């Protein structure tokens, strides 16, 4: 996988060669195993700064030109359904192992044209130049695991594409102005999603190909952007004969996804918490690697030594006991417990702004994500597995929401069985459970407007951000009141997927490694969405299928844990205590910066600062007032950096 750029100028402007070379120079800050360019006169330039992750990628031609087919491709891609594609393309077994992913993409386009993207499984962003049709075709995978930005000169129809935004910012038709629509939505959405429209970026004139979309630019100067893939919960559910068959099917599809993501020429790592998702992925990976004589290196965030857990009884900040149980039970794991004592959400802001090229909101996990990448690079890790999408796929099964659905459908016998089972397992009264279920069934808390504390109300009014957020069913406080509705929305709205890919693409380029999520494999997603709900919740047990299917794969302390869930980053403010006076001073500077009033609700932020006071408390880390202040500081630093450009 790589950082790629491309230019198509239908008028054949010779300046694109110089522009392409300048764009390549701007990628030089990333480590690389090789760098190649290809150009066709007049008007086409492709370039790649390559990081060889898979065995097939070593020494590959990227960009790749096939003069017989009249095609050229530049790709940032790892394809996970190579065998399936080779079968469809009638590629013999003897040729498959040496076939590179750019070659496979080129052959797929030759066979299926613009319909190729819907046949691909993997993490990819690529562009193909079609000489005969004089057309540039580009696509991004269904969940946006890899980024691809673009800009178009409206006067000439010329188009430029790039993995990151920096190579585009110096182009003569761009002003470099900030995008007020994007900023308004970024500040108004109360959780980490950036914007409603996944095509937008923080800069005017720079767009991005949304997840599950492709772009075409032709010789007439037309540019089209369309969705090629949609993910829906099917009406017809998978019907197998027994629980054992469902469990076996689960292990087969997830095992296939994990195995595909172990294609790496260096060491394999994994994020490991004490939960079901990351534990299951690590267990499957460690078993497969054992057969190859290689260990799995795991990386686990843990709080600093002097932190006292303040979180509720249902949460646990230090998951070492559960992580250690997984490591001991599974075997073939080299564990790394990572506390990064000199790092905090406040100390890493500038480094993350360098990485992201835009403001961000995920301060809670920022310091340990960065630290784990640096440590993994030292350990010569090529791939870091994770289970980020697992809550919506492999470990789906919300017991209270399921009971609410049963109640709404008047399936009362099954409802009573589920309610009784849940109350018994959780050690609580049926009456208390019933109150929670009833609130979900009648839609308690739904339909409220997004909170507006961070953004200037005039900016929100000017851009219509609040109405757009309401129309797209974004929850007021980020909490999920209806898990089933939230799941449908998550798979329908490409913008929700976008942040993960943006963060991981840019972080991975800096450290020459790749994040791979088997729980987000398209085959896994479709399998899990097809499951009957009775397989996912049973007798009051949430996440029932994964608990049954991982018998023997995970220790029971993890597999059968119903009452406690890990929470990462709970020591974020505790880590900031020595820097707290500096944080307060910077917040005060922000509040007196009248230029920020254009974007931020300084009056609301003033009230937030007053509530926090002078002394830090560990529980502030998830507090709405602290969240608004630190996100405001991050945004202000970004704007100041932009002004210095």
C-alpha cells in the first residue's frame, strides 16, 4: 500500500509534468520502499510512493502500464478476495502467487470496466487511466479504509487526485480557503464524525471520493461521482439447520477474513483489549500464525501506574486481567502493555494536526494510538489487526433493544423469556429491566436537536448545519437510543465510516504499516447482517453467537463476561495534571481571540471553562464541558497553522 497521486488534463497542458513532480516531492516525508511515476503525453501523470506490505508488493510496478490493453493503474490497495477474482478472471494457479494487486486491478477493469469496484474485497483507493476511452476512473473501498482526495479546475476540467491533501494545496486554481460548511458540521456534530457530506473536506475546492464511491473524468470535461455499493440489512435472513451450523459458519467467514489480512512480509501485530472483538481477532490470528511458525505481537493500552479508576462499576479502565487471560489461553502471543507515561491528549495535538491535515475530535484515544504506532514500527510490524467494526458485525446482539423490538411486535412469550433471562444473568429485578426496555420501545429521548455549544450559532444558521444534521438522524448527544436504527444508519451513511479510514491511512503512511480490520471485511459484514436476531440474542444473553462460536478460542472470563466492559482513555485528564495550568491558559487565550468568534461559541465555552475550575479531576475526560474546550483548542490550533501557511 502506498501514497498515490494522479493528474488528467484533457487539454494536454505540459505544466502537469512539473505539477506531478511537485506533488511527488510533497510525499517525500513518508518512508518508502520505492517511488515510481508514469506519464502519457499529452495530459496524464500517475505517481506512487510505495510501502511494500505484502509479499506480492515487493518490487511491484506501481504505476503499472499495459500498452496492449491501453490501461494504466496507480493503486494504494490490498485485495482480500484474490482467489475469487482470479477464478472469475480465469487466472491459473501458477500465476496467482506472483500477481500483484495493481495487476489484478488492471485485469479486473479490463474485464468489467466501471463495474469492477463492486467485485472487490479489501482496503483500496486507486485510479485507472483508460487510453482508448480517454477517461480516468478512480474508486475507494466500501468503508473508506484508504483515502483519496481530488480537485478539479472548473476552467479547464483538469483533475488532480492524491492520497493526502497537501500535494493539492499548492495548485494555482485553489485559494486554500477553509470550507465553512464542513467546519459548521464538524463543530456541530457532537461526536467524532467530521461532516454530513463525505465529499467535503476542510478546504474549499478539495473534495474526497466518499467510501463505496467511484469517480470518472472524461475527455469532455465531465466529472461524475457515484455510489457503487450499498449495505442493507436483508429482509431474508440466513437459515441454517442448527446452532452448530451457525457457529461453524461464523468461524469460517471470520477465519477467512483474518487469514486474508495476514499477508505481510514483516511481523503481524494486533490491538488487544480485554473484550470480545479484539480478543476474537487475536485468537484467530495467533492460531493461524502458529501454523506458520510466527508469533502475534499484541499492543494493549493500559492506564499509567498512579491512576485510580473512577469509572462506574460496569466499566473498567485497566483491562490487564482480561488481556492477560486471553494471552495465556490463546498462546503464541507476544504481549506489549502500553502506558506511555509522558503522553496525554494535550501533548500530542500538534503531531496529530500534522498527521490529519485537519482538526479532529478523538482526543481520548489520540495519545495511545500514536504511541502504539511508534512502538509497532520499532517492532518491525507491517500489519496491525483490530476489531473496530465488531460491535456492529461479529459481536452484534443488544439484549435490551431486542426485548424492545419483541415488545413492539407483541411477541410476548419470547419477550418474557428474554426479560427474565436478562434479569437473572445481570442480577437485577425484572421491574428495573422493564423500565429500561419500555423507554426504548416508546422511543424515549429520540428526536432532540444536536447540542450547539462548540459552534457559533450564526455559523450554524448561515450554513443550515443543524437542519442537515437532523435530516440525517444524527443523535443529539452521540448516545444510541435505538441500536437497530443506529446499525442501519451506520451501514447506509458513508460519512460515518470516513473518519476511521482518514485517521488510519495518514497514521499508517507515517509509520509504514497498515491497520486491517477483519470484522469490517465485506463478506463478514454481509454474513452478520444476514443472521437471525435469535442467533445474536438468546435467553437474555447479548452477543450470543460470538460467545458460543469462540468456545475454546477465548477464556471464559472474557467469553462469558456480561457485566463489565473496558473503557479506554479514562486517565486522559489525569495525564494532563502537570500541564493543566498551560491548558487553562490556552483556553483563556482562545476565549479572548475574537477571530475565533467567527467559528466558535465563545460564550458557551466561557461557561464551560468556569465550570471546570482550576483543578483537574480525572472524570473530566468524558465531561461535555472539557470535551468542548479541548476540541475548541484543537480547532483553534488548526486555524492558526492554516493562517501561517
